[in-house]
């Protein structure tokens, strides 16, 4: 659906966006994540033809997007939702019918259909000024889909919504885009939102695409320290591969040796990454299939998302995530001795 | 003090007495002011809105020029218009000097920056993303601009009121360009100046009353429309 090659775009602020290649397939939900100021919205604006960028190649739906004289026609094949829903000072019906009016089309039932799909039929004749934030988002979504666009661009569309409303809207959005095979490009800082919707994930930082791939790959196999940092890998240990056979590497980290499944070779200097949720903890040394066992001391216990985050001193600092219930059942507190373990497949090596 | 009272009484008699010359002056005043305001709106609103919405080099300088134009001294505008329209001037061939058309031209030069500047400011108060959102919904540039204008229509009406106010009460430019010729280019403001200079204070007061009443009535009408819209939003 989208092909972009050799983009070198500079804003008047001096911020530069450099993308060698970006390809988004038809019907794909492509999420772009990254910290503030990474260039996510700038990239989305370029895809929406709102920025005057000059990449070497730029195609949307098989049509060149380089010739700006056809911008309006190309934009009519897509919809773009900003983080804030910009509604006109009119009724909900007229807001949703607006894209049809711009195209000189008559409403032949599309507006009513969207009102039903997004469950806001009861708002049809209400003024946009009288809507709650959640309702405004639903009207904005209905308006974006009323022309059945082949491409939908979403710029942090749910950032201002509470969790319950957000979940319901994401569920509706997923259902509609899957049914219509709509290509979606979603920009977000919320990794859970990206995971809930995305088929493909791209991590962007300081105007560069750091990694693109399936969400589970990016979260478990980050390609660089920057990506690992952003996707929540908490344990990153510098070490050296001392032996490698059958993709099983022994990595020396200080005085400890850890086992990791990886294609690295002996002598490689690496960064060993372990996600907090991959680390299991117990009060006693248990025999299990995990290849990495360490005895350590809890140095801190902190709330983390909906769980708790333990820092464990095992000669190196290992971070583990446990549920509130496990924390209570095991009575874990700072200063306690504990056993921590993780699988060789749960760790990941990044060559340095 | 009697001359003020006399002036008021004469004014009322002129207003209600059916004086043909006074009516002709009122008609011309209204024609010149309404027509020049309409032209200024047609030029100033799109100009101000486009400058506000579009990104282009030297935008800040263009905005400064528009803002400077809002304070153009009418006498200087009149002088420049007269020089341009005079027989030897670059626009002398048009033959507009000492005609209502020339007066309209001078007033358009005065009112356009006022309307453009206020439209620009009103459009800048609207989040630029609103315009971009309209484009991404499939609007052409003019469609998007029109929807944005509808969003700020109260401020645009305020710009129209200000523009009309600047031309109906203006005297310097129309005096120079129009020449205050009886039955041809005499309008209320120039007539008031002339009567005052001649010591005919009663006539000057009478014409002043008419001018005030006209301005008041037209502003009431525009304000009513504006407030009706405000109430429905």
C-alpha cells in the first residue's frame, strides 16, 4: 500500500527525518512507536502528503505520491485521525457527512452505517459541542471511515481517553479494519496499544527507523540497545561470548556465566538483554529446565505497570516482574535472599 | 448653546423633511462605504486567511506589512490615490479622479488591510491542524479554507464591522480623491467638514446626526447577526 524510499526531510526547526526504506502492505496494521520528538508525527504527515518531502520514491496504493498536483485525489483514498478530534461546529450527522460533501457525493446510507458501527446513532442530531471526549473520538472515527478509505493514518488517537473507553474503541477499530482489510498506520507511545493492534511494528528515534518487524520479535529480540531501552528490556548486561555451539552461547558477565540461545560466536562482545517478565523467582533452589539460575538479594521492590518490579543483586543487577499476588504469597521484601532464573531462549544478545 | 439645539432641530427636519440633496449625499455615502467594504471583504478575508494558514518564506514580514496596513493614514492613502489617478499618473487613463469609483478605490485601500489583518488574526486563533484535518478528509484547498472560515465566522463578522466603520467615518481620502463635488462626490463626512468650515454648524450637526444614526443602524444589524450566530453555537 505504501512504498517510501530514501527520504531525507528536514523541518525548519532543524529536525531531520532519514528513512532509507519503508514498505507497508495492503491490509496491514503498521504501528510506529518511539519517544517524544522521534519524528513519528512528521512521518505520518509525510504519508498524508501534508509535508513537502522529496523522497526518491513514494507510492500510495500503486500511485506515485511525488507529483503534488494529485495530492487531493490521493488524500481522498485515505483518512487521517489526529490525536485531538477536530470536529466542525455542527451536528454529528454533518460532521460525519463532511468527507462525502468534499467529494461531491450524496449520503446513500453511509453515515447511518457508521453511526451504527461506532455505536453513536443516538448522537445523530446532537451538536458536536455537546459531546464528551469519548463521543468526539467516536464521531471522528466514524467520519474517517465513512468513505471506506483504503488507508487510515492514526496519530496517537486514543491518548486522551480513559482506559475503558480506549479499550472499547480499539476493539471496534480492530473489527472494522480487519473486516475491510484497511491498511492502518498507527503512531503511538503506548506499547500496549501498539501490541493490541499492530501486525508490524517500527521503532523510530531521532528521525531514524531503528527496527521494523513483528511486534513479538521487536519486544523479545531488539536489534539495538536503543530499541531494547524503548521496548522495556530492563536488564542489559555487557559481556563476552566465551563459547558457542549449536546456537547456545556461554556469555561471561563479570564472574558469572550465562547461557543464551543466539547465533553469536565465541569472542563476540555483546549486550545481554532479558525482559523483566522472563525472569522467574523462588524462595528455594528448584530443579527446572531453565539454564540460568542465580542466588541473589532483593535490593528494591517497586510498583511497575500492573505488577511489581524486583531488583535482584546476583553479582549483576537482574530485574524481575512479579504479580501482586506472588509478592504477597512469597512475602518478598528488600534484603531477602532469593533465587532467580530464566531460560536461555528468553535472553537475547546484541552484538556491540 | 442655542446653536447646538438649533443644529439638532435642523438635523431632524433634514432627516424627516425629505431634502433631496441630503438624501443624495446619504445614498452616495452608503454606496461608497458598502461597496468598498464588500470589495475589501472579498479581497481581505481570503488574503488574511491564506497568509494565516499557508507556510511560506518571509511570512512574518508579510504579516507585519498587513498589520502596518491596518494603521494606514487615510490622508496619505488619499494623496497617493490622487497622484496615481491624476491625469499624469499611472492610472490617469481610468479617469477615476473626482468620481465615486476613485473614492471606492481609496476606501478599499484603507479597509482591506483592516479586514485582512483581523481575518488573519482570527484564522491564526484556529488551530492549524483543523485546516490540515479538513485536507486529510478530502477537502480541496478552497473547501478547507471555507470550512475554516465558517468556524471563525463571528470573528470575520467583527472584521467586517471594523472595516465598515473605518470607511463610513473616513474623510481625508474621500475628500482628496473625490473632491467633495456637489451632486457628484459629496458624502456625509466631506459635507460635514465643508459645512463646519463655512460656519453652518446646524447643517454640520444635522449631517453628523445622520452619519451617526446610519453607522449605528448598520452596526446594530451586523451585531445582531453576529450575536444570533453566537447564540446558536
